[in-house]
C-alpha cells in the first residue's frame, strides 16, 4: 500500500471517529500501523446498528482481525468507514445545516 493510500484511509477512519486529527501531520494518524489505534475503531463499528445494514449490503459477516497482519484488518475498516461516511455522515451534516438555517430563520423572524 502506498503512503498516499495510507493517508487517505487513515483520514477516512479519522472522519468516522470524529476526532479531527487529520489536521496534524500525516504520521500522527496510526490506524494503519497500531492495534492500539485500530481496535477502538473496530469496537465502534461493531457496536453500531448500521453495521448490520453494512453486513447485508456487502455480505461480510464481521470485520476480520488478522493478528499477524494489521494491513488486512485496516483495509476492511477503511472499506466500512468509506461506506459509512458516504451514506451516513453526509446526511447527518445536511440535517445539521438545515437545523442551523432554521435557527437563523427563526431568529430573523422574531
């Protein structure tokens, strides 16, 4: 995997985790190289109700953990977070924007 792919994947995971660490240098994000970073992501994924939906869409039964190869596990996490971010985070942001617009409108209307 290239350095660019690592940065892109780690940034995708960071967005999912809502930590906003991607503003720091790329070597700060260690999801691709540290089980200490990656395991909390897997726990969050498997606790989400949306994970059931993902399993139906993809046919995956679980996030596979490859003890001797973090790369394989990391790739599966990146696949999920790309799917989740594209199907759930953008709609959450749209709802938040609508709420902000309504709040501004309500203030202007008073």
